[in-house]
C-alpha cells in the first residue's frame, strides 16, 4: 500500500498573495528604517540591509516565476 502524505486543511488552502507581497515589502522597509537607531558599528547595518534585500529578492523571484509560468498560480 502506498503511503500518501497527510495534510492539515489549512495547508491546502491558498493564501492571499497580494497581502503576502505587501507584508514582505513592508517588513523590508521597516528593516531599512531601523538603520537609524541606537547602535554602534556596521554589523547590524549589514544584517538589516541583507535581510531586506533577501525579502525583496523573494518577492521579485515570485513575480518573475509566476509571470513565466514556472510556478503555479493556485498556490
């Protein structure tokens, strides 16, 4: 007997892609605004900028993959 993966009902329900993109970009903006804070050194700056770029890159990659048909639109 083949074993099928077990899913919770919420795993199969698609999320709202528009709100996910807005949330990711909003978080990136908040991270960049945190550059003006009460900290010394550049280590924190590098992590904040890197994380913001990672979020923006994920949104851009998602848009490009969906536009080119390499990622299904139902998820």
